C-alpha cells in the first residue's frame, strides 16, 4: 500500500535554485523595491488604489482603517493585515514621509517610536496629494493587471503627477540588494524635472542648482556635499545628518544647556535620550547634570543641562560622535525599471519620470480624443436632426415602433425627396441628396427631450458641436507634437509645485562634519608618568593637591617593585608624545589617548598602546606641543651616526608608526632629543671616549635619511649615550661604568670639537671600572638610579659625589658582587618645580634604603 | 608555561624535585590563579564583548603545557603513593605570585594574551555547543520515544519505515493537515514562520532556535557530529508541505538547507520529499478537478475550449477540428511565454510584434543595427517612423514614443529573441498567416487574423462557466480537499529529494544561503530571467 505513491526524483540543487530564484525575484520585483515611475512598492499602490476604489477621498468623511485594510488584503494584497496597516500608518506619518499620502485621524505613532493605535480605532482618508498620484487613473492612462485571483483589475503603476520616488524616498531590503532613497523637497524636484525637460543634456552641476540635496521631514542638517554628489552621480553615497541644537544660558545660574529641536531622519527620539542617559551613567559622557525631554504640542525640545563651566561645544561634539544626534544615511538609488532592478543616477531617475509622465499625458489625450470624437459624432447627428427638424418629427410620428423610427433615421428616409414631398416639406438649403445617420446618432435623436427643440437649446447644440470640433483639433495637435506634450507635462508639474510646494526643511552645510576624537576632548593639563620598564599613565593635575612645605608628598604612580618613574612631566591633553623605537621608527600618541588613572594605579604597558613589532623597544620619548619650524630632533645610533631633522617632518601621525631614520644593518637608535639647533651634542662610547660638537655641524636632513657620522669609533666600540648640553650653571656630566664606578665632570672640560672625530677620554675604562654604561647631564638636585643585571636598584643623590677631572677613573658608586654588572643608569624624574606637591613618597622611601632587592 | 595548538592540557608539578603527579595544593593554586587572572584581563580589555558563555578554567588550560615546581622546607605528601602535595600554605603562595606575574606578563605582551584568550573563547564556545547538543539528546532519551514537542500530531504506527512526517508551513495549514491526515501513519508538525537559516548561524545559535529544536526532537535523530544517529529516525518519509506561493518556496529552501547541512545522511538515503499541493481547483457545474500547476491548467483549458470546434485556415482551404487544434495552440502558448521574457527585458511589445512579423515575411537577419529592420517596418506601416543617432534610437509608432539603446540591441541578438522567432515560424507553418475562421456546429463564431486572438478565443470559451480557484495557501483548502489532493497515497505526487552532485550542491547552498552577498547577487542576475513563478 505504501509504495503506491507516485514519486519523481528531483535534484536538491535544482529544487534549491528554482525555489530560491522564485522567492528572490518576487521579493526584488514585487515586494521590496519601488517602481521608478511612481516611487511605490506594490503594497503602497494597492493601499492607495483600494482607498481610491472605495471613494475614501480627502474631502469625504474619514473611514475606519480596518475597513481599508480589509479591502486591501481581500482584494489586492493577499498577505497579513499588519503588513497593510503598517504601510498605511507610515504613509500617514509626517515624520516618515516628507509629503504624507494618507490623512490620518487618531494616534499614528510618534518620533518616540510609540506604536500607533490599533486599526480598529484609527480612521483614514487619502490626502489631497494622494489624489494627484491617482489623477487620470480612469482615463486608460496606465496598464491594469489582474489581481491575485483574477477577479479584479488593479493598476500596475500609478499615473503619479508627483515625482514621488524622489520626493518621498523609499527604503527596502530585497534579496542580495537593498534600496535607500532619501526624501526631497517637492518644489526643488519639480524645478529639476522642468529644467531637464527644457534641457535634456543638463549636467549634474546644473541640476544640483535646483536640487541641492535631500530634504528630510524631520529637518536637521546635512553635512557635506560629497556624499550627495556621489549619490546623484553614481546612485550610491553616504551623507551625514545632524540634529539641530543650540546653547541656552540658564536664567538663574551660570550654567548652560544644549537644546535639541530637530533630530536626524529615522532617529527614535526616546531611544536617543536613553542612549545619552546611558552614556552619562557609564561615565562616557561627562559634564551633563540633567537631561529632560520637554517636547510638547509646540514641537520638539530636548534639554541637556550642563555642569558648571563645561564647554558646550566640546560636549555637543561628543554627543554628535557617540549618539544618533549625528547619523549617516547610506543612499542607494535602486528602483525597478522595466521589471529589472537598477541603480539610478539622479538624472536617470528624473528622465524615467519624464518618460512616464509623457506616456500618461499621451494616453490621456488619446482617451479624451476618443471621447470627444464620440461626442462630436452624436452632436453631428443631433445637428442634422435639428436641421431637418420637421421631417424628422414627421418620420417619428409616422413610425409604428421605436425600432422602425430608428431604422428610418438610419436610412435617412427623412431626406428622401419623395418622402418630403408627401408631407409638403422642403430640404434645408445647404443639404442635398441622401443623409444617413449611424445607429448611435439615431438613438441619440430618439432619446432627445422635447425641450432641446427650443431655439436657445438648438443654438447650444450647434455651439457645443463647434466647440468640440475645436477641442478635437487641439487634441490632435497635442498628439502630433512632442513639444506640446512635454509642455503639458511641465505645466502640470508647475501647478503641483504651486499647490503643494513648501520651503526646504533640512539645511545643507557644505563642509563635512568629521568629528574627530579630538573635538570631543577638553583641553587640560595632565601629569604624565612613564616608568623605566615602560608603564605609562596620565592623571589630572588636580590630583596633586598642593601641600605645605615639608609635606610628606604623595605617590604619583604605583610601580612594580623593581621599577621607578623615569619621566614625569606636565602636558596638555592635546599634546603629542613621540615614541622612538630602537628600530628607528617613531610612533605618536596624543596625551588623551594615554590611560588615565588615579595616583595609586600602575598605568598600562606602552606595548598595549603602540603597534610595535616583536623585539622592538622604545628608546626615547619626546613630548611635543606643536610642531614648530625652528625645532629639531637629534638622533644618535649605536654605530656613532647622528641625524638632525626638523621637527616638522614628524607632524603627520600614522597609526602604524613611520620610519624616523634609516638605520644601517645591525644598528640601533639609542637616544633622541629635541633641540633648537643651537646647542652642543655630546656622544659617549662604551670604551670611555666622548665627543662634543656643535649642532650646526650636522645639517638638517629629511626624515628617511641615514644621518651623518657623529663619532668615529675604534674596534668594537659603540655609542652608549647622547646628551644635548647647554652651559647651564651647575650642570655636570655624570658617567657610570659596569662595575659600579663613576664620576662627575664639569661640562667645561669637554671642549667642542668638529663632528666625526674620535673624541677624548671621558673616563678611564680600566679593569676595575669596566665599560661605560651610561652618561647623564645632571645638576646638584638630581638623583640617579643605577640598575644592575641582578635587578638591584640604587638611588644615589648626585650631590654626594665630588666633581673631578675628565681623564680620571672615578669613584665607587655602588658595591657590586662578582659577576654583577650595572646595566642601566637613569635620571630620576625631576621634582616638578611648578607644582611643589609632585613629590613622590615611594621614591623618598627608596632613597632611605640604599639597596633595594629586586626579587 | 607554554600554549600550543593542541587541545590537551599537560601540567607537571614538582615539589622539591619530586614529581607530584597527583597534583596537590601548588597545582590548585596555579589553576585558581590562571583562571582568575585570565578572566579579569579579558574583562578589562573587552575581549569578552561578544561572548555569551563564561570561560572556565578548563577552557583556559586547553593546549597548555606548564611546569610548576616549588621548593618548601617541610613538604607534606598525601595519597597512597605520596605524590600529592598537602601543605595548605603553598596554595596561597603560588596563587599570589602567579596572579601578579601573569598579570604583568599579559599587560606587557598583549599579542600573546589575545591569542591565548581567543583560543580559550573558542574552547568555551565549543564546550557550550556540545553541552546543548548533549542536553537535547539526553532530555529526549529520558523517555522511551523522547519528549515529543507538543505541536507534533504524532501517528499511531511505531514502525519508522511506515511512518510519514509532514512539515507544514504555519498553524493555519497545520490545522487543515491535522484534520485531513490518516492518523495511522501520518504525523503533522506545523512550523511557525520562517525557520532559521542554518547556513549563516553557528551551531550553538541553531540549537537555541525553538523551531529547529522542535524539528530535531520530532525526527528523533539528535543533531551534531557525534549525536546524530540515522537509525533513530522516527519517520522514513519526511515530507515538506509548504504553500504554493513564494514565501512557501523560501521556507522550502530554508528547510532544504537545514537537512542538507545538518542531516546530510537523511537526504542521502532519500528520506526527504516535497509535497505537491495543487495550484488550481476548477469547477464546472458539479464537476471538480484539481490541477498541479500552470501548465496543467493550460492543457485543461485548451482541451475544453477546442471541444466541438473547427478552425478554418488559409481562407477555408484547410481546417482543423477539435483536438487537432491543440498542438498549434500550444505553439502559440510557447510563443507567448518567450514573448513575455523578451518584453520583460525592456522592449516594447508592439515593436517586438512588428519586428518578428517583418522578419518572418522577409527572412531572419542579424541585428547589427536597427536601421534595416526599421526600414522594412516603415514600408508596411505608415504611422511608423524612427530616428537613430550614436547613442540611441527613437521610434515613433502611432502615438507611442519608444526609446531604444545598446541594451535593446543586445536583447534582439539574444538567444531568447531567436527562439521567439523560431516559435513564430512554427506557428506560421501550422496556422498560416493568422487569418482564420472559428466555427462550431456550422456557426461562425470568430473571424480574425491574429494568432493571439485565436488562442484567447479558445481560452475564453473554456473559461465560460468555469470556476477557477488559485490556492495561495494550504489553509485555503478544506481538510478533505488536502487529503484528496496532496496527502492520499493513491492520488498524490511526491518529489523525492536526491543529491546528485555533492560538490555542486555544496556550492549552491553556500552561494544562496551563505553570508556573502556579492556571489548571491551575481547568481540572481544571471538567472533572473529563468524565473517561472513570479508572484507580486
């Protein structure tokens, strides 16, 4: 029994293809995309047609939405009721459609995203404008098609006196493609269409003089022309929409508030407010003290109250950046053209509309001509009858049945001379021979009322006949001339503009509104901490509260045990930090990009912030406020190469960093300094040689250059340090060697030589001393940190060492064990003179304990 | 510590150089610190933003090899072999130390941290998906047949080989199907709306979809690499029964995707069928008949329409009677469908007719340019005029203004146009130049000179007194009707789904259902004109 079923095998692939294509094409052609001619998707067209069909006109009483929906889905649109009702509701919303098609009575929702009342409550009728979309529908102007069950006819497109696709826009997602067309101003589009009729070769620039861009029902701003031009030229483009906001001073207090009166298209107001509130809660937006929606029947008004002394412009920029107060609208001008989806330019869209209107006007004229000719035919018959009045009356009186009378008339029996003679009648002067009438004419004569025989009425018939002949001539003229038809299209469009045109709502601002993060940053001074092992953070200056003299000081940063602060300075949030790596690359960070932390936080490792490659290490950091022309960057490499480059060369930050210097194979960048071009440079090598030369000796070079020789090295010697020296009083050179020895030497002992020499001895590198590890330019107030390869750190005050000559061995700075080597020397971050409190008590502790165990 | 690509966890612990392979407090401390530090790092750096599952210690240790060695003054060993460290204070030490050092390491090596965490997140996802799949099968396994979904109307028969499961679109159709079925061996499962596209969704998301779960439970096979068991299939015929509209087609594609991707074996063994509900019901007087599709309706109408008719051709020299007329009419129908395709490509109907006619009279010519063809038309039609410039041609035909461009020329040179022309020639061969007289029982009914009017006449005659209902949904049918036409074993026609070429099928599913839009659009554009069922 089971195997009786007829079965056919189908390949899964074929079935898939067939079913999928059925679905995809139906959605593309018949569901989600608008027709280029009337700008409607089938569901819109069906809703309006159903309303038109039931006489739901703008000047008649409203009808219950449910009745209309019932008609729509029952007659034309075999889908769910919600689909139809949602469509009608959207067409009634003045914030969704620039020019609503439906006049609604009741709650149709709001920009807050409130849902409209159910369809059993609301009432609707067509708007005045909708009638223009449907005008001449009864004059055979458009093709009609069968509805889903072949029982009724529906229009396949509407006559559309209005360029609806552009005016009201459209959006829809089909399969594999989507459309998103913004609304426009009716008057502007009409002008554009008229201009295109007048000059079919019009350029986009000329056209855009009429249609500068979209015009949203929710007003607001559009920033930037480029997106509009691209959309009009290619059919695709992205535009930025912005809310309209102004700053108001609070009456009582000093505080200011931002008042938002218009928001971007399709932005949900209540969700926008929620979003702002959420950002405030999450501390992503600071400076807002209160947020209220004061919208009422007078219009939209969102009040964002600021805290005291907040910069409203910065906050506004933050709002644009982080909320929907600035939104983008991605234009895709996709529409159905001759049953195919096509991405259209502005001009193509307009041309298709003109073609459509021309067809409508032509077909309407043909229809009217047919009607006029039919009427003329009847009038002609009536006129004959009036001319032969007595004979005709006799004929009718003589006939037994209406059929006989009709036949008599058709045969022209009344004009037969024999018959006339029988009744003693004569033919009218201007007639001779036989006169025949058509069946229609004969019937019209028989249907004529007696009062038409009065003199006045007779005249009227003649007048009408002449009138209609003139009219026919006029219609024929129109059909014979392309220009006449286009003139009518034009005239009707201008009429529409007069009737429905209104001023533009959305303001277009030419320049783009790229809001960079920078615009949202308040400029303020920050304390930047960078530790020896590369942790960095910033904290507010205010955290370092002024203390009285002799105060205990505060911890500025929490460090790992074996770490300490190497750089500490004050910089503005908008200053740049330049990070130079040993591989010769430079990276930028803005101070505001650094992690902000309280005093007791550790900050972040620099590797997290920069795009460093493996094994790349930061060798120098510079803080730059502005890239001024008279500043230079001096670089030194291990192989004794120096390079001076104007600071300006480094003023174009890139995220991935750029090459700062061309290094030789195996060479490393060891030190970078900012100079004014008039200083001296001191280079020191591992083997205790040093050279001091004038900065002028090195000419400024471009960014990606190798540099020049700064010091000639012997054997395996390498440069280990560079200092920019100035003859500041008390400034000495502090030199440290591997085995824990070192010394201080007057700056004056280093005489300036010419660049590239072998240099003079700065310290004797005996077996006791070992190689030089580092040099630093110091003053009496400085403290130095010595770090050994076993992780020990020693802090030594500079003032504890006497100043001795250049060519000496130095004294013991730190007791090292056998095999223990000093690997680094660093100057402790200076105490900040500008802010007395910038003391660091963790460092104070360090100075108490001479030796800190690194483990 | 070192992570590698594998999924194993290898932890070696030592206390005072003694291998403690049973672990102990130092191992516990290690694990606790690892879990805590990794998780807090991930949270702090927003790496868990799109991750719904919590990462467990196990996930973090997947692919980890580590050596933990502690040196303590007074080790206490536990366990029978004394290879488990028992000093409770060690846990705290290890934990604190590792917390601190690992956090520092992660902070200073973000790339490594990210890689490791990505791996762990994958592990967590996999674990979660596996758990869900397990739960699903386990829950089902609790009872003999499993907890069947409430919506399933099961059958009485227990032998899977005899059972059928109908997957029906929507509750409204489900109702009809339930009342119309033979409950002995037919089960009904209504599916609500469009089911999830499993091609785009991850396994865990698929498992969370209610409709899919219901479906899997009803089938009884379980799901997933390890748990799918074809032997447990409860029905040997899975019949997809969707509405005959385009949304029905869409649901069918979604279901096919599910079965192809997740229950491949089921399709391969031929358990999957597609039901063929009728598209039309026709009623003449009391006689009712169901027709599967457009073509069947056409056939029916032609047979009815030509009954007792005579078609006199070539000025009465030839005459076709009754069924003899049908082949010629079918040619006209074919011609019409190709004609529609050509017109759909954007050419004016009237112009195509003229061109074809002129071509048929004077012989077919390639469309290198419009001009020669237009000249020929101009010779026979007074109201025809044209104007050709470089970019486009404009044609005036009566009151019509038609604009033609390069694309139009392509259409005229296309395969479709040639086919159209061939069809036209065939018609000419069988029907002459179109002038014909149709008569019935000696009475002339129509005198015409157009093929299309001939066809229209017969169709109209057939439709007289005929009530044609086109079914939009299964819910439109009475249960009895549904049984008669679609479900009854003797009457119905089933399409058995077969995989002929796995590779090609694979590709089709990827293109049509995958997340890449570009290839899909290309496919649609290529096949746009082969659509048979366009529903607006």
